[in-house]
């Protein structure tokens, strides 16, 4: 009888010890879960706070997609445009603004201001070249231009010191202009004489005016 009681007490102590271990394990698990929940909540709160800004000052902000490809860039110094096949189209002057890219990371357009000449420009590009652009000059009188290109053809609507007109070009030469400018002003003639001398054989004048207007100016 005495031995039987001792065995029962021993079994009760063993069960009690086992229950204590389980309770301690449960307590530890609960504490761990509470800690993880608290940390997650804190991280989420910090993440929300760090993603909301009243004011950002930066020289360059780049947006990437889920594949890590650059899809948009806001920059104070736009890089040269990378087109299809890795062709690099160098910018004629430093530009600042917003550039967009397609799923391959090829530049497809932008809205920028140019340091040289201070023109503001909006452009839309194919994967190979600029297809459409709109330009606004800096002066009060102003120059405004709308260009549409396709293959070797171009339609340009322009307002400048020589007047308002629409020109249709092919292979870089104006074929038709409305209203046609037959006589350019003295300042324009002087400028194009210099450009023709600087770039011989490039038909700089014919890229902007009709053959009749260029002959009257340059000869």
C-alpha cells in the first residue's frame, strides 16, 4: 500500500512537471507571437511614414517595374537616349525634366527644358527615333513648333519671326508650305547664310523653307 501511494505521488509529480513545461512553452509562444505582431505593426507604421512626404528635394528620381527595368525618370540632367539595338542618341544640350521608358527600357518620350536656348519640349518617340514633338521658345514673342514624323516624311506647323506656316517635307527638304514664305526677313537670311557655310551640303535652309525662298535669300 505504501509503495502504491509513492508510485501515485511520483506519477502526479511527473504529470505536473509535464504540464508546467507545456504551459511555459505556450507562454513563450504567446510572447513570441505578441512580439512579432508588435514588430510587424511598428515596421508597417514606419513604412507608411517613410513613404509619405510633404516635400522632396532630389536631383534624380528613378521608377522601376517589377522586373527592375527603368520605366520613368525625373532628373536634373537627362542621360543620352538609348534606342532600339543599343543605339545611343546624344542630346544636343543638357536637359532637365521627366523621361518615360517602355518595357525594354528604351526611351519613348519626355517633357523637358533645354539649357541651351531654354526651350520647353514635349516629345513622343518610337523605339527608333522621335516621332512627334512640341516646342515652346522662351521669349515673349515666342517660337512654337509642332512636328510629326513618319519614315522620311515630316509635317511641321511653326510660328516664329517669319510668320505662321505649315510645311510638308520629304527626305529633309520642304516640298510644300502654306502659306508659302517666298521672302525671308534679313535676320533669318543672315542666320541661314552662316549655317549653310558652317554645314555645307546639309541643306539647312531647305529643311525649313522652300527652294524659292532659300534661293532668294542665299544667292
